[in-house]
C-alpha cells in the first residue's frame, strides 16, 4: 500500500476530489496548509510599506491506495490539479507498513 | 428652542462615545493577531484614566481661571462640586459639558496609544496616559479652548480641535514611538481589514457628533458642519487612493479607510470655515498628503506603527492651512481665504498656533516618555513581545490559532 500526498492549489482541490471519487477511491483527508515552492511568497503593500508574505495557502490531500493503483492515481491527481502555471504543487508517494479499519479491525488492502 | 438643543447634544454625546470602540477596531484590525486585544485595551482604557483626571483636576486646568495664560486653576472644578443646580428650564448645562469634554480628552490620548502597539507594558501605558493627558493635553486645551495665551493673543482658527486633539496626538505618537524604539518584528501586517473598515465607519459616524456637537445646539452651524464633515471624509478617500494607485499600483482597503480619517482630521479645524467645494478640496489635499506622509516614518527610522503622526499630525496641519488658504467668507466662521483676497496675517497666526502646538506636544511627550522609562520602564520584555501582548499582558488571545 502507498500513501499519496498531494499539495495542490486551493482552487483545484475540488477537481482532485471529484476525480478520485470517480475512480472509486473510497476516502481521503484534506488539510489547509501553508508553504512555498518555486512560486515563493508574494508582497503586500499597506500604506506604501511593502510586507513580504513568505507562505502561500495550499491544500494537502492524503489518500491511501493499493500498490497496483499507484500510477493510475498519481496520473489522476496530476491531471486534475494541473493549471500549467508555477504554484501547481507536488505529489509524492510513500510506502505504508500497515493499514487498519478502526470499525472492523480489518488489516491491509481489505481496510482501504 | 433650547429643548431641541439638549436633545441634539445628548444624541451627539452618545455618537461620540461610539468613537472609542470604533478606534479600537480601527487600530486593533491594523495590529497583528497577537496584539489586537492589547491595542483595544489601550484605546478603551483612556476613558477610565482620563475620566478620573478630569473630575479631580483636569477640567480646572482646561477652563479654570487662567494662571498666566499657561494653565487654568487645577482646583477650579475639583470633584465637579457645585455644578448641579437645575436651571429650571431645558438648556445644555454644566454636567453635560463636563462629560462632553472628557470624551474629547480621552479620544486624544487613545490616538497616542497607536504608537505603542505590540511592545509597551499595559501598566506603563496606564501611567503614561495619566501623565500625558495632564501635562500635554490639558495645558494645550487651556491654550486653545480655555482662557490660555493662544486664544487670547493669536488670531488663529481651530473649529473643533485640529490643534489640541489631532496635532497633539500625532506629535505625541511620534515622540512616544521614538522613545519606545521599534518592534522586534516590524513585518507584522494588518491582520483584519474588515475590522478596520467597521471601525472607520463608526469613527465617521462619531465625527458627525464630534463636529456637529461642537456647534453647541440644534442650530444652523451643526447642519453646516455635517455637510463639510461628510464631504471631506469622502474626498479624503479619493486623495489617498489616488496616491496609492500612482505610487503602488493599486487602491487598497486600508488606503480608503485611512483616507476617510485623513479627510475627517483635516476638516476638524475647518468645518465651519469652508464651503462644499472648499471641504472637498481640503479632503482631497489631506488624503493625498497623508498618503505621502505615511512613508516618512521609514526615512525617520521611527516605528510609528499605525501612522498617527501622518494621519492626525500632518492631516491636522493640512486642514488648518486649508482653512486660511481657501476659507469661505460666507461661512459661519466668516474667514476670507488668502486665495480669495483674505489678509495674510491669518496665515502667520495659524502657523504660530501649529508650531506652538506641535513643538510643545513633541518635546513634552519626549520628556514624559524618557522620564517614565527611567522610573518604571515602558517596554515589555523581548519574550513578552514575542509571545504577543494579548497573551503576555492580559493572559488572553483574540483568536484560537493565535
């Protein structure tokens, strides 16, 4: 099993969610996060004085998938999140040692 | 119709009182998330400190029998004793006037608080506000509103407190910020512009009570200054936003709000002396000059955080100069502006009044702040400042995540 973590533009989060739901992914977790990448921060001007805002708001989506679904899911997320401009974010995957469904105690891919 | 006078003045009083939460929101929204409550506490607490001072000896220093034109007799109205005789008919009487004057004094001190955002011990602020109102506002009030030397010997024009209220608080803020030194983190940007805007709306409403209440009754003057006060706030917006658009590329919410206050500050000394066109020109000038003046503090190297010096100090000076430049002879004040053929002597008197007010407030505030810093220490510790003044001074936070 893999944990896919996607950091995406806030205005693309709904598209990513819908694409994942359409592909039969049963659940995901969404967090509002802040950070920066190639886009860096931005400047705001108050009464003529410039303030540097280092972090930009992003949405972090965590989803767990079976090993066989990894590539297809990554492609889905990338297609749904992409606008083609700097700031579109990153997606990465990590190996998971174990997953359990809390309600039934099922383990492994049966718990997804 | 005196009963109508009483009714209007009581209404004006209530409206002016709204300026305190208004100023708290205006400054609180501009402070960082971790200093918003402390900012509001400093503003509101001036009603407490100034009321005590006023009842004990403050009112005497302003309007008591003059001692050499410098101060009124401090014991003149001690305890507000003996002012309670019912005149037997409806008229605006002493108990009302004494209460009304307290609001003027307290709002002046509250403006100075803006200079202290994020780094001044709350206890030190309370002591400072007691001393500042006593040694800066009350003597200036005597010179301008009471029987002091400026009013006796200078033929200057100040309708509702451009000198004693706005220039004094602007210069006081500059001197206090200089003595306090800059915040550790000057990159803390305004945290809630919606709060700022609500605060400005309340202040604008209060300003109508302030200026039209200064008319003293339900009369023509009150209606006249309502018009000029509205117009100056409106064109103040234009002036400030125009400078922003040209200089920074965008008109901003904070700029619009600041422009309104700049225009209102400008019209305060001039509300009874300019006509509609004059009020609009004055507001435009005040808004534009204040937008420029907001950048001066960086050059001075002083972290005068919320720009009271620019908005109230410079805004007040612009307004005072405008009334002698394009005063309208047919106005209630009957001032013939220099541009319309008026006599140059009023300009000299105005400049003398501006110089005396600003110079006195600047020097006296500097001395007070320096002495208090030696005696009790004005600044919070670095750790307290880092944690935020809301948490370190009041053991509270305005927001869950702050």
